[in-house]
C-alpha cells in the first residue's frame, strides 16, 4: 500500500515537472483612450492579470537559483530572542528583493541567457538583465507573502532536486578512476 502511494506521488511529481506550473499576478498597463472622434488621446492605467509559467529548470538556471538561495542565511537564534519581530523585519528587508529575483529567475528559466552571434561560428550567451530586473520589480510589488510561500514550494518541486542528487550519486558511484584498495582484495 505504501509503495503504491509513493508510485502515485512520483507520477504526480513527474506530471507536474513536465507540464510546468502557472501562477497569476495582478498588474496595470498603460493604454491610450481616444476622445472627440479620435482627435484627443489620453493615457490611462488599466488593471490586467499577467500569467507566468514555471517549468523544470535547466542546470544553468538551477545554478543561478542556488547562488541566490545560498545568500539567504537565517540565524535561528536571533529569531528566538526577545527582539524576534525586529529580527524578522530586518530579514524581510534584507531578503525580499532576493525572493522576488528567485521567482523571476524561475519564471525566465533558460531564456535568461540570450544567444547572440559571436566570432566565427560561435554563439555567445548574454544575460537578459533588463528583463530580470523588470520581473523582479513586478514580483516585489505584487506578490504577497502567502502567495510567495506557495510559489516557493512550487519552485522547489519544479527544481527536481531529488533527481539531480540521484544523478550525482549515480555518477560518483560509477567513477572509473576511483581508487581500489588492493590490500583488502588480496587479504579477502
């Protein structure tokens, strides 16, 4: 019975990873309205809903996400003290934009690196810093902490760290150059 539950959970995770996960953010955009038979125009802000999809990240995206996660150090002892609220607010100030950047990197995925023509037949990849900053600002302004928690859980699931770690274990166990202890083989 337990084995069936694990199989079902694994199948659901694989389905989630291959399809991607979407979320929505409320935003505004500028539109031009015409008045007096099109002779006058006025710019107005119109509320819109933007939809974003998080897909399984490439290794490069996983690396960029990990670099951001490593900077999120939490001192649990400070959170247990008398000034825990003050410490929580300091952490919020320190990490809010970083969380927005993590969501932006997860949404952008491999499109963060833009291919351009290099010298000869080579391809040069440059980061799309402008789009990253645009999405980071949007997410910082529009995502609430309760939504952030759910999005972070989705990002963790989409990163598929279990399969990544299993790949590392598989490769490290099958090294052809791993040392063989001859003394133990002779005595055994």
